[in-house]
């Protein structure tokens, strides 16, 4: 099982769209699970899944799956999701009373992933105790970053944090450019420069109407419009991610 955490300090950078589309592409190769860890539940909504976990998603994060399990089938073949709900807003407060909370979360993610070939973690923005825990279960940390100074700074801050945590130092972190608008000279110049000079930036997703509208259609873009510019970019990004996982 390979576990990919899609993570960013900043919100609104295309994290969930990437997690949903990459998970759908991975599902073409093997059984795939997407774990929605954001209280907003954007991935849950985008995959047309309801909030169906008794006790809330926070109970699963703290205690692990029980009964028939927490995963729900989606309309995409081979893709299941552990849906999020607003109970996750309490997770860091509740973790404060748990012994070895980071280990608990890591083991929960590993338990949820049993029987799957790929697990994607759609993390909430920021770096909180809960995110620290789930990142320890990841084989690869994937960071969306817009081609601008402040988002790049946030990516470097995340990299510095990971380098300072001895349990995460060996987990590779790579990034992809998100919402790249080549009509804007600054985006075009910086994107070309970063893709040429930094080997930790492995792809670029364009700013495109079909990407922005995907959540409203409640299916992965790669399923409903596989030949669109955005879907082709996600396919190229998945190839790059796969190469990192196998390398």
C-alpha cells in the first residue's frame, strides 16, 4: 500500500481537486481510498458522498474504523472515500487528551488502508497536531503551490518543518504548481523557471474553468472530461507521482 498525503499550509490552492483527481487516476490501477481529513468535507462533496459515519469523522480519526468500516463507495470504480464532517473541527482539542496522539493517528490511517493499493489523505490546511500525526503514515507528501512569492514561501516553511521532525525527515516531499494562469506574465515566467530549476516541483495544473467547476459536477474531472486540458495535466502529475513512489 502506498500512502500519499496532499498537504498545504495555505488553503484555496487546489489541494482537494488534486486529491480527488489523482485518487480517481490511481483507482484505474488498483483499489484506492481517499480519506477526507478537512472539516469542510470538500472531497466528500466533490465525490457526491454523504456524511454517513455514526459519531462523526472525528471518532474514526481517534478510535479507528469499527463495525462495517468507515469507507463508502463512490461512483468511480475502485475508489472509496472516508467522508469528512464538521466534527473534525474538534479533533485537535480531543487529541490533547489522548496518549501518544500522533502514533494513534498513524495507526488509524494504516488500519483504514488495509486492503487498498493506494491511500490518499486530503489534509486540512495548516499544520496542527492531527496533521502531524497523519503525515507520519505517508510515503509521499504532495504539496500544491501557486506560482507566486507567498505560496512558495509557505511551501518552503512546510519543508523546513518536515526537516525538523526526525520522524518525517525521511518522507519525501514534492510539489506541483496549481492554478497556473499562463495569460499572466508573472505566472508564466515563474512557472517556467520553477519547473526548469527545481526537481522537487514535478508538474503543473492550469487555471481552467473545467477544474474550477468540477466540484459542482460532483465527479472527478478525469472521469467526466478526460481529454480536457486540466484532466491531461492531472494525468501527467499522476505519472510523476507514480514514478516517485516506485523510485
